[in-house]
């Protein structure tokens, strides 16, 4: 057995001391800071780290909102759920500036005598005749205000508005979308049309492209004219079977009543949205196979800003038992008005009395009866 020298003993003690010191240093550092656990790292602004044993809420920084949901990844890392990319909405093309500031106060119901001018009437004639009545009916067509797609001409409307305003009178605005009223470009724009038995080209009653295009034009018209103090009301026109309103002496095959209800409900919604401070009137007349069911349905969906309008008033028409008076009586809180069937001359006063007996106070009267002195005294 060999003896261990002192030199060997000191060497062994030195090695043991080195091992002890190294072990102590490693254990002490480990107690102070655990290594990163890659399964618990949160990327918050690229720098925040979630340490083991601490709740996630402790590591929310000002750059990491507390409502960001955290989801796992295939690598085991946890990252905030990325926010969806914003959807850019194209800025609409600018429209013509309004001619009057909009008001949220609804105007009083229309009443009195409104002039139906001849198409060829001069400015001077209208200036003279409007003094005899309460207002003027401004009638134009879609093809007149937009002869080419995107090219607008409101001069005929604005000229008559200026005449009424200068005389302190009011106006009803009619922009027809039916017979002899359609721009030539609408077929190329995707609007479906049909031809009735009389040879008139009309919008197919339930065409969705028309609803979209006309709704855009109604919005533009509202931006220009809603709130104009001279305009008392506007007629709501759509894919009509005649000139303007929900009236169809005939229908193309395949058109359901439910589809008509849907399309006209959309048209009316466009007017209500575009003209919140202007009264609206809806024509009441017959539709083949459906009597007055269509306007009756639509009127039930409308509020106080919509009234009833009918044509063909005379001293004997409409008969008390006919559909139009029945509709008027069904809506006693709505105002109503009539257009004369034609120049009535000495029968005009009796026609107005007949309309008044139905509760109506608004009358559109042909220029010939106004110019020839057949107007009865205003009430």
C-alpha cells in the first residue's frame, strides 16, 4: 500500500474545492432566474417575455391591450391573434351640392291648387299663372335629367323652382321613370325592359339593377333638393307600368305579387332615406289581377311623411264605391290629393268639391283651367 503524500492530499482538496464552488454558483443562479420556457413566450411588441410561474396578466404592457386573445401556434409559441386587415371602402363620387339645408322637421301636409303646366309654357306665362294658385307641379323624366349615364341636367327643375320661389309659392316634384321617360343607356347598364301591349318600353317590374341604379339617383336628388323650402312634396316613382307609381294595367308573365311588394318597398325606402324632411306621395291605382292591393300594402309600411295621390278626378270620378276611395278611407290619418282627369272648364268646381268630400285638400289643375278663369275661390 502506497502512502499518499501531502502534495497529493493538497491537490485533492483543491479539486474538491473547485467542484464545490462551481456547483454552488450554478445552483444559486438557477434559483434567481429560471431559463426561458419557449412554450410560454408572448410576443408583445417583439420584446415582452412571459416567465414561468407568473400569470399572463402580469405581462400586459401598454403596447399589448388586455383584450387581445392569445392563440397557440404549431411551434408551441403563443402569439396574439392578428387583427383582420381593414377593408377599404371606395369614396363615392361627389354629388351636386344641396340647394337647401336639410331639416329634420316634417312639413305640413300639402293643400290647395297646384298648376299643371303645359310642356311648352314660357317662363313669362308660368310667372303670371303661378300667382293664381298655391304652387306648381314640376314634371320631368329620368331621361331629361340624365341623358347620358353620369351626365346630369337639372335646369328644368331649377328654373321652375326659381319661379315658384320668387312668387312665394310651393312645388311638387315629379321625376317619371315609366312610359317615354327612360334614358337610352339603361339597357347597356344592365336594366331589363319589356314592351307592353301599347308598344311602350318599360322597366321590367322586378328588375334589381333598376332598383340599384334608381336608388342611387334618388339619393343624389335628395342631396340636392331635400330641405328646399319651396318643395312641398315629391312623388315616389319606380319600375312602373305607366308613368310613375305602383300601377300596372298589364304585367309581363312570371311577375309575382310578392316580388312587386319587395321591389317597391325598396324604392320607397330609397325615397324615405333620401328625403327625410320632404313629404312623399304614393300613387294609388289598379294593378292587373291585384286591384289596389299593391299600394295598400305599401302604404301600411309607411309613416306620417307619406300621403295618397290619385289621378282622374272629375265631378263624377272616382265613384264612391270604387277602389281608390276605399283606400283613402282605409288610411284616415294620411293626407290625400288628386290630379284632374283633364281640363274640366265649368265642371272644375264640382270636381274639387267631390275630391274634398273624400277628405282630400290637394289638387293638381291643368293650365287651361287656370288661365281661363275656372278656378273656384280658394278655401
